[in-house]
C-alpha cells in the first residue's frame, strides 16, 4: 500500500533537507520521491544527510512543475499552515494517513506535497490539492524543519498501514510481550499464600490483626500481571529466606 | 500538561542534533530538555539547528548520569529498538503519549529518554525505565535521525494533549485506584538496591555471577508502577527479614 504514496517537495532550498526527507521516508517504508525544481540537486549534502537512503535519491524524479509531479495521482494532499484565506478541507496528519491509506488500498495514486522551507506552498499550489493537511504545531512557534514534517506524515502513514496489516501488533503489548506465559490465577494465589506465610514468620503480619496488608500486596502483584518465570523467581526468594531462617533457628541454643 | 514532560538525551555525539531536538520540542510545545554528558554542548551547530528554539537550549540542564536526569520523575519511558533479549513492556508512540498524558495530568513528572545516535540506550539504561517505546520503523532500515525520532514522539504528545483539550473528546479520566502518589524513580531505585542486598544475603543471588536475576525483578517492579505506600511496605518486609536474620545470627553459637 505504501508503494502508492508519493512525497513531493516543491522548490527545496537546502539539499541537506532533501537527504533528510529521503531518510525519513525510507525509515517509514516510503520510496517514491519527486522534486519540483529543487535549488541544488543532486548534491553531496543531500547524499550525506540521507544516511543510507541514497537509493531513494537516485530514483527521485526531478520535474519542473507541481502539476507534472502529481499528474498521475487521484488524491493530492498539500501541507499547509493553519490559516488560509480560502478555507480548504483541512485535516490533521492522522486523518491524512487514513485518507491516503484508503485511496492507495483502492490502487489509487496519492501525493503528499511539501512546500518551501521558508514559506510553504503558494495559494495556487494549494488550490491543486484535494485536501490540506496541517501538523498541529504551537501557535507561537510552528516552524517545523522540512525533514521533521515529512517524518511526522510518513510516521502516520506507516501507523495506518500497520493497523491495516496487523491490528493486533499495534494494540497494547504491555502485558503480552513477555517471553514466558502469564502465570495462571492458581500460580499467583499459591505465591500470595506463600508470601503471607513468610510475612507472618518475620512478624511483618500479625495473623490476629492482619489489617489491609495482604490486600495491598495482592493488588500490587495482580496489577503487575506476573508471568510464570517471575512467580517462580519470587517463590524462590521466599523459599531461600525461609531456608536461611530455619538453618539459623536450628543452630540457635535453646532457652 | 506538556510542562510535566521532559526530554532526556543521553551522550549525544553531534551538537547539531541537540539543536534539531530543541526545535522539534518547541514546535510541539515541550520545553524541558536534559542532556546527559553530551559530547559537545553548548555549540554553534546546536544553536544554528535550533532555528529559534535557543531558549530551550539555554534552559537545558546538563547532568552526568541518566539517574540524575530522571531522579524526580514518576514515569520514565526509554526509546528502544524492537528486539531486546529481556523484553520490557513495549509500547508504540501513541501509547507512549497516552501514558505520559495520563501521568502528567495527575501532576506526575514524565521523562522520555533518547539514546546515542549510533547505538541508542544501553541495556542498563533501558532497565531504569518503566516502559520502552518503539517507533515502528522499517525492519531493513530503521535508522531514524535523533531529531526526527524526538519529532515523532513530541507530535504524539501534542496530539494527545490537543485531544484532551477538546471537550467533546474528553474521555472519563482514568480513575487512579491508588490513594497514594506514585513512587519517584529514586524511591524505586532504593527499594531495588535494598532487595538486591537481601537476595545476596540469602544467597539467592551470587554477586560474582548475578546473571539476569535483578534485571527480571527490575522489570517486574518497574512495570507494576509502585506507589509510595507500596514501596514503603516492600522495604518494611525487607527490613523485617534482615532483622530476624540478624537476631538469629547473633544468638548462634560461634564455632
């Protein structure tokens, strides 16, 4: 799907930025780059900033107008500052990625267009676009670097792509990412009983007046979503502690 | 809310990247930057790449260890490549922003930690974190520029912030079941050091061959997001165990 999405840079001044854009694109799985009249390209600065994404620079098409760059595209989205005199459908990067994803899955060609470093796209250029996308920057300081702006859009395109491909991979991996299976309810209960036994033994817990101590510990260890390995380790600690106490008690003189 | 979120850069080699990070942060409304032993800072390259975000550079704290940089934080999230031998709770940038947003709205201090340009964070540094965040880059080419990585995370933090601000999207705030504040990074570290001491004492842990024992326990307790009361209880258990062992050792006959 990402193959159908093109990045277009209009009149880029600094060749280093073209390299940074290539790198940002490649990390996110994009490869189709078109340059509308860049000031200097190819250029060693572009190559060095691309940091291993030279293949994208080598394949990049240089054209002389934006119309030419997007001629074969069914969906064109232009990056824009928030305020424009003629309001266009304005979307955020996440909505941009959803739209672009839908279109490219239907085998449409999509272009996301980025303007000049200092003043973006002209009104005429923006008027060629189906949508305008705005990266929600701070009002007082909205000056995103060109490479950074492409990185944000490319990141959202990739997130949307991955969500489509493997929704389960994007969902929270917080507790399922362990190398060992989650402990069963029974394993955790046995650990908690063992823990309570030790707490009583070391007189941390008074069985005649237990209060909420075990409730608090129970909540803690339930929340931690222990895996089997962790339960075994914790029980090992309890057993070793009891063993030491027993050894020392044995050698203790009576009376 | 964004005021409670700190960006920490560890051992940054290129001062230009520090400037790019400052710019990325400022565009998204972040301002708290800490630098752990940067190679060169302050530096003219940092200033020029910051492009108007010099105020962040001027305020940036330089410290000598990661522990120092995050000592007052209740939630520490480290950026990481996907594959690690001992998996930690691994989240994506969007989940990272949700977690950080929830924490900072409860007036907790949050740090997002970024490693070296060439090899990221060490395993020891990652072990200091509650969560690891991974930017879902291409498998064959996952080399995000440091400034670009900060831009993606900062963008998600801002998106989450803006979603919260829009009243219609305000979800019922996650009810914190804990009556006590989350433990600070420092409190948790002190507990882990105390725990390690006991594990050595009961010979669960061999200091000459520690293996991954403490890493596993560290992961477990970082994941549990302990509150201050729980840390105190756990330390009470450790102290009482040590007290019993000491008492029994004293009364043990010599020879």
